[in-house]
C-alpha cells in the first residue's frame, strides 16, 4: 500500500496535550506542524479535537485555529461540582468516536497520555486490524498507554511553539 493511500483518523485529547506540554516544556503544542507531518503519511479522513467549552476569547480563538487547520472541534461544558472540584473530560466521547471511525481507516492516532485509553487501543487494533499511534509527553504518559500502542511517538520540542 502506498503512503498516499493510507487512511488516518486523529483524536486529540486537547486538555491533556495542552497541560502536559505546558508542564513539561513551558510551550504549547504545534497542531499546524503536526497536521503537516501526518498529512504527509497519508490521507487524514477524520480529525477530532475534544475540548472544554469556554467563554474565554483565547480559548475560542484557539478552537477556531484548530478548525482552520482541519479539526472537527467537539466541545463539552466544564462542570463545577458543589464540593468545588471540576470535571470536563472527554474519555467516553473519544472512545465512542475511535470505535466508530476505526473500521474505516488504516491508522488511528491518539494525542493523549491518559492510561485510560490503553484498553481502547488494544481493542481497535485486535478488532479492526488498524495501526495505533500515540503522541504524548513521555514523562507524563502512562506506560500502559505507550505499551498498548503499535507506535509511540514522544512529543519533542520540534512539535512545540516556543
């Protein structure tokens, strides 16, 4: 199969990538450069970025930039609990979408260091015979997730805006 024929689906856990790149490098992830690299490996047929809804202008501009690059941005409200804690994760939504789109592609790329996705990657690889790739900050990524992926690519400074 030629590289141009490879179909790729991308799933981005935006909060995870944002906070881990900031914590590890003090710089944001370069989604535009990432898109350019992946588009050279094949056809990006689906690309989702899962984020938290915000009234913050900076967040809205960032989400618009993701859309401009080519991502379908899915938003979920940020939930403030009575005890002061907060919830806003997309794990179930990402899982449902990966299961839905994996049968149509050759490669599933997940941008997240969350170990909760290790079973998901094993399942889609075994059930749909797709290649699974993970991009994440190595020091802040669950070993189980790295081991579950066919290919693990640490986020390095070349994929950052510094």
